[in-house]
C-alpha cells in the first residue's frame, strides 16, 4: 500500500544535522508524536557518521530526503555549470547515504531557477540528474529516486516541470519533482491560494510530485489548513505529500520547536540542541491537522496500472514570459567547454572552460542565506508568484519516499 507522506524540514546546523545520534533520537520521537514520517535535510557532510541518526529516524518510522549539493557545489541559476568537482561531491553524499533503507530520495538542486533569466540552468539540473542516476546504477545501488526542488515561479514552473521529464529517455530525466510553495496563507482556500492551478498542472504528471516546502507564516498563527487539500480529496490522488518548513525555530519564525535557551524574539542566540519543546500554537495546530487526515492510499497494482497509461509531456517551447529553452536541445556534459544554448547549438565560452577545468571546488555559491536552513530568510509568500526497505518500485524508478504498509 502506498500512502502520502507528511514531513518536516530538518536542518539544525549548517553543515550536518545527522551526526548527533542523541539529538536525532529526541527529535525523532517528538516528530512521531507530531505525525511526521519524513524529513528533508538540506546539507550533510559526506565524511560524517550518520548511522545513529538514520537509525533513530528509522526506528520512529521516518524517512529522509537529502540534498546532494554542498555550500560550494550548488548549481547556480545565474551562472550555471556542471563540472567534475560538483559531480564528485554529489557522488560522495550518495555513497554515504545509499546504505540506509530509510533514504527516500536525493535532490540535485533546490530553487536553482528563481528568475526568468535563470531558465537555462534547468539544463544543468537535468545533466546532474542524468549523471547521478548513471553513477547510482554503475555502483549497483538500489534505484534511489533522484529529483529536484523548485521555487514556485509561475512564469517558469509549468515549463520546468515538463522539461525535467520530457525527451523520452528516462536515464536523462528526474525521478520526482517537488515544489517549495508558500501561497496558502492564513484563512485562504483551495481556489484563492492557487492550489487548484497547481493541481490542474500536475494532474497527468508521469512521475511523483510533492511539496518539498510549505507553511506560509504571514498570517499567524499558522493553522496549516492547506494540509487538508494536499492530503485530502482535492490533491491526494496526484500529490505524494508535503514537507512543512521547518523543525527548529529561528529568527524567521517558521519553527515548530525550539530548544531551551533560544530567544529569537529579542534577536538572541538560537540554541540548536537539547530537549525539543513545541512552539505554541504552531506545533499543536499542525498535529491536529494531520490527525484529522486519513488518506487511504492505493495498492501498488492499482498505482502501477493508473500510471502506465501516462505519457511523458512534450518538451516545452520557449515562451515570451521567460522560458528560453526551446524543445529538447542536448544537455551539458560534465565540464563541457561550451555554454549551453537553449535552442540547440553550443557556443564556446572562456568562463565556462575555466570553470570546467578548475582543479578545485567550484562554485562561488555558498548558502542562499546566512542561516542553517536553505530557505531560512523566508518572508512572505511572494506576491509576484502565481496567486493562485522503505523502497519499492514503479516502472524503472523505486519510489523510496512512499510508505509501504
């Protein structure tokens, strides 16, 4: 049986929240009480020992999605490239986590595309997914799903969603697509929030799709009423679940818990370990929402039958609103010395050549914010956006992020 998942974003420290077994044990037990069965972790240290933490979450029935990039290996939207240094760092994270049965999937990027000018970087996301899937298979690992977490940019999202799965070659496409969406704020609704549009655009999507971040806080307290839509009859037949942003309370006031000594109200320090204490009323509001939802799930046989009839979408054409990739031009190779041309040719680039042949780390990236979390400076849901094992398979992809009962 496949059931949708409720989850939380978990990044206590900048570098790696999965190396303190005692802390993970405490957090996992409270997450279980909350009703979560999934976490998302944005940054890990491939050289760390994650056995105790992954076991603690496994014992609590909790699965983990892990981002493969690091603070200096992001694919950059404004200056994208995909080189050997990035590949090696992504591969190291996959090597470190592939042994855990409760690894649900891995991300090759988070919000790489943030403006229309970033659209060409989608080809580099696709290249990273292609190469990580090839690496996974060459190592004989189980079919760990490889996917992408997108920003909710109305002028890009529908095209990006289709582009990452189009082309007819599953070795070059993502295994799942996820969305960071903050449009349902306060006493909104399925129609007013734009969720009805998200559902319409995902209804026949050929791979799993879910919310990798949600939980708008511009109209406190958060009631999480969107969960009834995502995990209820409006969307549950299409969307696989939702990850709430976020576990720890920081200065952005998105946290579900805090640790003793934290004082964000007066700009004080944030304690990142200890006994987790629920933030009132957000924690109990979310707990209550999840407790009222009982998605029935679907048998694997029925799920396989329903998805076998779906075909991959046509590769999108360029649009006046900013999507510049026209159709399905060849995606970049590792370290290629040419700039990707969205209409299909390759143009030599001195900058790209220098990047591709650099001997060490490559991105000028760094964290998108100064906080521990990848999206820690979350403000309002952007008005410019549209208002609006533990692994089994489906086809050629093992859907490790679904719960099997």
